[in-house]
C-alpha cells in the first residue's frame, strides 16, 4: 500500500524553527518528485515547495523562499521541510504529496501535520 | 502565475441529483488540470487528472471536461459521501502550482 506518514508539527514562537518529515512506503521513492502543500485554517490549498526525484531541482513559493528548505533522502525514503524564521502567517496544516514523473498532478498525499506559530 | 477561479463557492444539491462545478484559468493550461476532493479532517485526494481522466478507484459518476481555460467537474448522481470541498489545480505552468479557492458541495 502506498503511504506517506508525516511527523514533526507543533507550536513554535515567531522567529523559531521546525522540521517536518514525511516517510514514504509502498513505492519506489527515488522515482518520484515530492511536494509540500499547506492549508491555513479554514482556507484553501497553497503549494509551498517541490523537489525532483533525484533532489537536483528544487522550487519554492515566494512566500517561503529564503526561509524554508526542502530535502529528500532516497536512502531513507524520507522527505523533509526545514522551516526557519517562522511567522504567524505560516500557521497551517502542512501536507506532503507525491508527484509522478512527467506531466502529472499530486496523486498521493500524507495525512497532514499542524504547524502553529504563536507567542 | 496562473490564477485559478472556481464557481460557485458553495453549491447546495440534493442526494441523487446532478452537480456541476466550474474552474477557470487566467491563461491556457491545456489539459493539465486536476480535481481533488477534500473531506473534513482529511487530506485532499486526486479525482481527475488531464482534465477528464478518472484517478484509480474513482467511480464513474465523476467526470471532468474542458481544455484551455474552462473546465468543469460533474457528479452525475450525488451520494452522501460526495459532499465535500472540491479543488481544481493546474500543473501546466509551474512553479508555482496553483489551486482554485475551492467549491463546497453541501446537502440541500
């Protein structure tokens, strides 16, 4: 069974840091690009960051560029999001998702992990 | 950035009836349009890709159509489990990937 299991959310003060993890199973992790998407409370979906299957190509939303770092460990079937200089507006439910190679959308999602930035 | 606009924001339909949701792109995204369903407390799940192709395991009552800038998702006979929020997403011109703001399908 294809699964993405997330961990690492929590409450952090403005300016603080947090690292999210997403552990994959049931598929060849090294063959897939991976994505982070977030959803602010009661709001819609916002793409945050993408990383190619090998980790060579990385992209960020303007809203997180310079503060967030995406990484992928194909030996441990894991995806990470290092979030620094957190702001109140980063408060959201964060989802990891899988994107097959080629022109494909996000076909499998993690369960989500809540990040709350508040003093 | 491609802006995706969904309508209506909320759609009230009775079980067994047909529902049609719309999605418009600010510029052409060809056929690179996906629909997701999100139920309360759950992650989104892929329904439709390539504008009209059902994802694995999606019932035939779900159908997508359109190309370029105008798209629609039709649910032919609503079941109780279909009441949820639906998002469209373009994956043609990225980054960034962009989503519509969502349509909430509620029971009438």
